[in-house]
C-alpha cells in the first residue's frame, strides 16, 4: 500500500521560513511527478509547486521567488522550502505523487500557520 506523508509544518512569524517534506513509500519514485498543494479554510485547493521527474519545477506567481521544490529520489522524498512567508500562506499543505492521468496519491497534509 502506497503511503505519502507530509511533515515540517508549524507556526512561523511573517517573514520566516519552513521546510516541508513529502515522503512516499512507492517503487520507482523517480518517475513520478510531485505536486505541492495548499488549501485554506473556505478556499479551493491550489497548486503551489510542481516538480517533474527530471526536477524541472513550476511555481504560480503567488509563491514564485519564495518557494523552492527539490527532490531526493534515493530517499523518495520531495521538499518544499518556503521563505519570506506571509499570513496568506496559512493553509494545510498537501503532497500529490502522480504518474499519468489515473495514478496519483495524496498525503494527509501538514498545517502551516503564519502569524505574529
């Protein structure tokens, strides 16, 4: 059974940093695309970073220049470094590990709260 586990969330002051981790117990992890999403109360889930098997990344404008995704295929883990955090970054952060159109796995999420 595939498991995807996020960790690293917490409470941080505006301007601070956090590093999230997404660990997947999955064979051939290196061929999977990994997306980081977030969902704030009352809002839709949105993509904040995507990292392809070849480590090419994509970020929406809201986080570009502040968030950086990276992957360690040997450890089957993807990281999300979040710098200069803002109160509007407060949300539950989820990791999606996917391949093709029909294969994808979600984690349970980790809470990030940015507040003074």
